[in-house]
C-alpha cells in the first residue's frame, strides 16, 4: 500500500509542477496563486541556487543547458533510440522465455514489431522532412500562402537575422537560425523545427508512439497478471508482526513483483507514464489542428503576448450590445482596443484538417527548389560556425 501511495503522490506532484510551469504565465493565472508559484520556480529558486553554487558548477551547467536546449544536437535522437533498444532488450531477454513457456500467442510480438517499424518510419520522416524553411529565394511564395491578421502577424515586421519581412504565421527559430513557415515549435527529439511541411509527419510520429506504448503496456500487463495467476500469488499468505497468518494484499503482490521482476515493472510504469503524457500531448495538437492554430499562436493568444490591435474607441463610444464572446478589450486609460477573438485562419473543421494533411506547400518533393533549400541550409550552418569561431 505504501508503494501505491508513493506512486500516486509522485504523479500528483509531477502533474501540479507541469501545470504550474505550462499554464502559470497565461492571463488566467498570471496574477494569481499559480502565477506566483511559477515565478517562484523559474525565478526565485534559480536565483537562490545561482547565489549558492560555485562559479565553476554554474558555468558547466549553463554550458550543458545551452548545448542541449539552444543548439542543434542529435543527443535526444540517440536517447530515443536507446530507450527503444532497452525496452526491446527487456522484452526479448526477460519476458519472451516466460511467454513462450506460457504459450502466449505469437501475434502479440508480431504486432509490436510492426508498430516499431511504423514508429521508426514516422520518426525518420519527421527528422529529415523540410519543415518549411524560408530563404530569400522562396520568400515571396511563402508570403502568398497566408494573409496577415494584423494581430499576431503584421506586414513590415522584418526578421533581424534573416533580413526580410516575416511571412504570416512564420517565426524565426533561434536554435535552427532560420525562419520557418507555419512555425509550431522546435522539437529536440527530431532535432529540427515542426512547421507547415512536416507537421503531419510529426503527428504521425506521436501517434505511432502512443500505439507502440499502449501495446507494450498491454503485453507487460498480461505478462505480470500471468505471473500472479501461475504462481498463485493472489492465494498466498504471510505472517504479520503478531505471527498471525494473513492473506496477501495486492500491495504486497505488487511489491513482490517489483522485487522479483524489477525491469519488467519499471518498463510497465514507464510505458504507462509515456502513454498518458503523449495522449494528452496529441489531444492538445488535435485541438490545434481542428482550430487551425499552431503552438506558437496558442501560446501568444493565451499568454496575452499579442499587442492590442484592433478598432480604437473610447469608453463612451463602446457599444453596450457588443457580444462579449466575440470580442475582448484591452484598456489603455480611457480608451479600449476591440478586436475579434475568432481565429482568422480557421476555415472549418474539415478544411483545417485538410490543410495539415495537404499543407499549403510551395514546392514539390524532390524538385530543384528543395535542392536549393539544402544548399542554403548548408551555407547558413557554415556561416553560423564561422561566426562562433570569430567570437571565440
């Protein structure tokens, strides 16, 4: 029972920390308790540690963080491959001999192998497909993809690094050092940005990981249940502190499994956590797909990062019949900026999904333009390396 309570406690604490860090800066929580807790986590605690830690430790930590979070590195791709390798090592080394003795159906392992192939295909496509990198040569075609909404994206907003006006729905990625069409976020697991042209492959990668984890969780579950049934652990007894024989509780059975089969139980817990986390993550992205938003736009909207662009009126000129659910106001002394909450790029459910599956791509795969993009990327990376050498 103690183990179950610890798992539930750690899960609850982990959920609360994630909630505070992810949503503490939104306009709903920024001035409340959640916002203050977030400031405590991201500002107060780091400042205390910064004051207490020696300079050599701080320098080493900052270098590691900068290397893994602010520069392109294949470390997380290798970590992902390592996680898969360890999981399948446990499956074939620890579980398969017992599963064969218990005559488990072979199709369970076959399905797991098929899911592994699909997972690796989606992972490879996410890593190698162009997210929609913007260069001077293709800039005009990306500008034609979307109109400016004059709220999050305005004409004449020049990128200080790329030296051209940012197309609507694009953003400059500081890690890749390039502007990306329909920028969603930079993913460390695929070592590049998620943009308009590779978003569907990224969603496929997340979805296949969910199927992979769910099926692996199912195999581990029936394996542990079979162990309990075959060894009749649910019918065993133990002697309590008074020497009285008591029937084994499920808490004791779980503890016994954890001590006897630690790798299998650890794999089970890891896949359960992975399944829950990725399911929530995919659900969030399905919401973005259905509403034709990106993670970047969602964050701007709910964090209040967007400037108050809209019709400027005074308090006395504001119409009392204005529907509140369609408009939001930002007060500036006696003036009110009014603008529609509705997403300008939303085109209806089916069209929004269609736009992700068949994006507004300006090039065909394998065209000469793709070759030019590859050349521009290589030249851009070379320029970054030369700048670093000069700085050092």
